[in-house]
């Protein structure tokens, strides 16, 4: 996985794929900066009148429901259908799924009307889409990583016909056939608003240059992103300055760091 991660990162930095984000107000700025530091090109657009045209220009699409509104949902579905027609990867970040009926039903509507390449969130966000018994506390996970969680994720990935990318103390990425476990990352990453949403954006960037190998690309994105957290925490373990160090790590992390410290294994 080290060599493949290096290959995809080099492609991102060479090609600067355009990532169309329909994302929430809280993280527009941070997601754009995270994509720029990684080497991709961000665009933040959510007006229905330009969805088809804008998505047609993009190399990947991110749908983030963090500050969802009714008209945004319509834009998301339009953009996703356009992406589907052009073979563009669609990354869905179900922020806060399970917290409210409107939010959960909106996510389910997107999944019903569109083909999603990667469903990326924490345990409770992802599994609440399939079970009303699982509740989310704010946008934080109410479940922990376990072998049973991996088995459930594999079954859900097959049912939803998409990759599940579940972040936590250890990350799980699966399409139901292949499963990867990622052990890079730092707890302080949960203390900075927007870092989780930024992972969805970086996943889109990796998928944009993956030429169809999306489960491997998603695992590579998670590993790279977590590794940047590992490197940034050596500079600062305090949230404000960690955020700066993390952006710098996304920009500067290279092949040597990946070969030495990437912790991605296929289960």
C-alpha cells in the first residue's frame, strides 16, 4: 500500500484534480485549504442552477450534509446524478446521521436516487443509516471499532453497493470483498473542526486519480491523512497550532514518510 499511496499522491500533485464540494458552512474554508495543501483543486458550489455544469467540470464530487437545507438536498441529488452519468466518484459524508429524522431521511434519499462511490463517516453515522437503533451524539461516534463492526460494515457495503469508509481510533475501509485497516491518526484530530470533513475531501482527491481502484484509493487516502496527523502532532499537540502543522504536513509529506510510517493493512 505504501507504493500505491505514493503513486496516487504524485498524481494528485501533478494533475491537481478538481473536487466539487457541496459541503457545510462550518468547513468550506478548511476543506478548501486541505485540498489545496494536498495538491488538488477545490470548488465550493451548491446553487441548483449551476449543478449540472459545475459537476461536469469536476474529477470527483463530495456531498457533506453538515448544515443541510432542503434546497441543498435537491442540488446534491442533481450533482450526484450528473457525476454518475460521467463516471465521476461520489463521496458522501453523512455528518450527524441518526441525530435527526430530516438528516437521516435526506441521506437515505441520496442513496436511493444516486450511486455513491464511498460513504465516509464515523461508526454511528454510517450504521445509523441502516439501523434506527444506533444514535449519534452530535457528530461524534457512539460506537467503537471491533471485529463485529468490520463484519457489519462488509455486509452493509455489499447491500448499499458502495465502499464504507469508517473513521475512528482505527479506520475500516471495505467494499464487502476487500477490507483495509488503518492505524495512522491522532486523537487530537477530533479536537479541530473540519478535519473529519477534510478527510472526505482528500478521499475524493485520491479517488479522482485512482482509475477505478476506489477501495484501494480510499484506504490510501485514510492512511496518508492519518500519517499527516502523526507528523503534525510532533510539531504541536494543541488544537490551534496543530491545525496549522497539519495543513503543512499535508503539503510536505512525501514518499520517504509514507514508506517509513504508513500503517495500512489488508484484513
